[in-house]
C-alpha cells in the first residue's frame, strides 16, 4: 500500500479519536462503558500507527500529528480523576449505612457478641446465681491483677498519653484483625467471638461489683468513654470476616473466586467502618479515659460515651434504615474497580 493510501485509510480513526478526546474529558461520559472501550481501542490503534509511521518514515507532518494525538489521548485516558465529593458523600452517608444495617452477617455477630457479653456480665456481677462464674471464666489470678491494676488511678503526662494512643491504635487493630481473620474460617471465628464476649462480659461484671471499691470505680472511669466505639468495631470486624468466610463456602451457584470477590467488595465498607471506629476509640482511650476524677468527672466520660452511642445510632440505624431505595454495594464495587 502506498503512503498516501495508508494515511487516507487511517484518517477516519484518527479524527474519531480526536473527537472522543473532547467527549471523554467530561465526568459523565467516563461512566459510559461503550464509549470508554471505543476510546481505548482507537488509542491503541493510534499507538500502532505512530510506530509504523516512524518505522516507514512517513512524512514528518504526519508523524508530528500522531505524536500530538497519542499524547493527548494518553493524558485523557490516564488523567488524574478529580475527587467526586457528591459520589463519596453518597457512598459514605447513604450506601454504607444501608449496607451494614441490612447485612445478615452483621446481624448474627451482633446478637452473638452482645447476647453473650450481657449474660456473662450479669452472671459475673451477681455471684449468687452462678457462684464463681467470673473466676471460672477469667481466672482468680487474672481478676486479682485487674484489681491491682485499677487500684490506683493517676494522671499521665501528655507525652505518655500520645504514646499510649499510638499503642491503643496498634492494639485495637490487632484485636480487629484477629476477629476478621478467624471469621474467614467461620466456625473458629464464632468460637473466638463467643469466647471474647464471655471473657469481656465476665471482667466487666466482676469489676462493677460494689465490693470492688476504688478498683471498680477506676475501672468504670477508664472504660466508659471509649467502650461504645471499641466494642462496635469488634462486632463490625467479625461481621466483615464472616461475610467473606461464607462467600467462599456458599457460592449461590457462582464459582468460588467470583463469589469471594463479590463478598469481599461488600465487606469492604464494613471493614473500613471498623478501622475508623478502632482509631476513634484509641484516641479517646489515650486522651480521655485515663484522666482522673478531679480533672474530668465520670459524668463527662459518660457524656462522651452517650454522644458516641448517639452517633453510632444515627449512622447505622437512622441513615441505614431502608426508605424504599434499593440497597446494594454497586457504588463501592465501581470505586474498588477504579482503584
């Protein structure tokens, strides 16, 4: 084929690519899959034409034109995406609360954890119903160590608080990770979650006994403020892990990899909420929880706990309650695909 014929045969594609460079620059057009596929196909063809033009030494004006066209198309295809505030706002304040509120895995782990926690706390608090329950679950030596640990409660310097806040972030992350990982295997995860609920409930019930004296008061002062965020984060971590664990066991007719990918995308916002709550709990645990009664009375910490609980109720219940709109994780799936 002659050079003139080659240029003439390729020009319609180049002109179409030029036009698409204008169209693809818009935010709405980037969501049209057919348009994006066509643009990518023309871009690859223009790259091949540029390589041929340089190899066969086509006229310089043609080579320069292709260089500019390929560079422009490349910038459009790999341009930095602007932060879509409306999209992110919808994902965070509409899609995520509805997804979590209506997720059966989150329902299950919530009932298991809080049910066992409250029952264990009641049995440990009232020693007449099941004498020695707390000692049997936690161990007498461990309970004595808790009594000694919270027997005195003194202020820490600001530097120590910052260090402990960082430690609590790491510690809380390890707790959430253990709940998440064990839940991937479902049965070991349910055993681990049940044990943690019973253990924590026994500790809380024992330390809240009237006879614990100053140790019980100090324990109450320490755990009240950060408790709502931390315990909720544990439940969400377990729920996210259970969702993925059931995804590769019950595939609903899909192959295991597709089912696992789908459930992992649906579990992503649940895990993200757990991480955020663990970090918030660590900040409160580092700077608010260790303060003494003289500097920050217990009612102030109770107010922090009440506000935290209200925020959780507003986000997961009020925003999550369905109002006739379809609940899906499509938005999060699309964003994870883009990432």
